[in-house]
């Protein structure tokens, strides 16, 4: 059996995150209670939706007082948030163990906002070759236009990253596991090399959420989330978050304010509501994804499982060392056929939808072509790759659906003589 022997999440029971500020409670408790200050909730359970553009000052003295500290929870102007956004930011920051959290209108806005807070013209940034494709588009267009040099590196490079570091390297972006291909990166080794030259370590941590990895303890300076995915959990909100340590938080916050980044209180409310059940949802996503991946591993049409909990996944040993579990997103490679043939697998699936986002309660299947978004390491595989998100449906029903799809796929290839 290829997957890690320990049962789902046994290893993250009763683990307190060790990094960051005072961590009094376990993560399950933090997602339930985070951000629920009485002065924000006024005695009800959920911080309500406070809508605001104009905030009114009693007098000039109060206006002056509220202008002083951008981090203080004072009503100042709608763009700087209300208790609804503050509650979400506080809950996420505490959960991750950071100094503070900035919210963005999408995950990609969080990625680009975080990068722009640590690079300037003339700098050099190292970006993992496995980064989410729109992150690469941003680097290849805006960063280059701003005279910021970009080098893509092999996600499995580990300490070897020091050979790519230059005098002007100020940031290293990781995404672990990587988009589509799920390489697990050696965060401590990369962080050590980056910190030796004073560069900032940023991690797109969307797959693991703050629950499955202790990013700051591993050396990350800014942990970035497309909260659109698991944190929201219901496929109905676009939102991003970046949580920084003490060294980088003020810079991150200042840049976000300067760029006018803000999220609506309604979206913050829904995200906070999703966060409350993140722990139980993630446990189910993990258990169901392991069941489905194990079943796929034994299927005749399947060549490789790219799931961090499986030995076949590059960086599996690092996953075992650094992560507390796995979520519901993974890929598999088919033994034969081409990208276009996968239509015969996915088009008539009854339960798996096809769409770009993930992390909601529903299952998804997305044929993908990683070769188009790689430049440092060539992507080579026996057949086409399909990314699955395993939702909260019954796994027997999901397997029945996948089996029918793979039967259709096999029959189509047989009919072509492939
Ligand atoms: C790993 C990763 N990072 C960032 C993003 C961007 O998030 P959003 O779609 O909220 O902009 C995505 C979206 O698919 C993603 O998968």
C-alpha cells in the first residue's frame, strides 16, 4: 500500500501549533472561538456584518486619536475594515501564529499583494516552478515590467536553492504541495538559505490551510491563503489572506492600505462562518480523498497517484516530516491517452463537476496540462493528468462515478487502438 500507514489525522489530534504568539488552545478550539471579542459581537455568537464606508468621529480629538495606529481596532474609514473583517483577520492570524493578517479580495490578490510588499525595482525573486499559473503570469508580466528579476526553481531543490541566490535576491516564493503536480518542498532548507541573505520566505499555503502545517515554525515569513478554497468551504466567496510574522507584518499591511485592498463585510462574514467548521470538514476531505486515491492506485488505467500522503508523490518523506495531515486535493496520471481523450472520462461524470476552484463541499475533476506552466523542470508523464477535489459526498458513490468514467475512457482508447 502506497499511502502513509497512519490513519487520517491521528497525528494531528491534540497538537498545539508551536510557533508564533501565545497559543493557549488547540486549533479545533481556535477555529471555533477566534475573533469573537465581546466588543465586536455584543453578546451574540457571530460577529455581525458591519457595513460601512464613512465612520463618524465625535470630535477632532477622537479623529486625531483614531488616526494614530493603523493596526488598532478603531473605526476610521470603511476601507480599513469594521469588526467583521477584524474578527476574521484576528482568527486567521491566531490560528497561524502570526503577528497579523491582511485580507484581500481574492487569493491571487493575496499572493501578488504579499510579493509586492517585499520586492522593489532592481530586486530578484525566486519562484517555485510548481506555482499556481496566475502567480507565474503576474511574475512574467508585472514583476518583469517593474524591473524585478524572476527565476523559477525546481520545487524539489531544497538547500540547493543557495546556488540560485544572488546579491539582489529579496524574496523566495514557495507553494507546497505544488499546483497540479503536488511536489512537497523542503521549507526549512529553503528558508535557511533565504534567511542567510536576508530574503523573505513566502508560502502559498492554500492546500494545507493553517491547520495542516505550522508554517512559521518551519521558517516561513508570510503565509498566504486563497481562502476562497477550504476556509470559505462552500464555493461561494472569493477572498484571500496573508499572515505575516513580526518582521514583515507592518510592511504587508502598509502596502495593502496603499493599494486600497479591502474585502466586503459580507464576504468576511461568510468566510468566518466557513472557518468555524474548517477542522471537521478537512478531516472528512482527508479521509475521503485517501479512500479514493487508494482505490485509484489499484485501477488498471492509472499510472501514478500524486498525493502527498503516497510514496509515489515527489517529496512524500518531507510531507511526513512537516505536515500534520492532508486535504482533499490531489492528481493522478493516466497510463495512456492524451489530454483531449480525457473528455471521455470527465464529460459524463454524474457527481464530479469540472471547474477551476476547489475546497468546497463538492467533488471536482479537472484534466490539466502542467507542461504549459513549467520552465525550470520539464513535466513528463506517461499519460494525461487529472486533478481531483474530493468533496463531502459518500465515497462509494464517488468511486462508482469514477469507475464508470474510467470504463468509458478505456473503451474509447481501445476503440482507437491506443
Ligand atoms: C494554490 C492556489 N493559490 C492561489 C489561488 C488563487 O485564489 P483565488 O482564485 O481566490 O484568486 C488558487 C486558486 O485556484 C490556488 O489554487
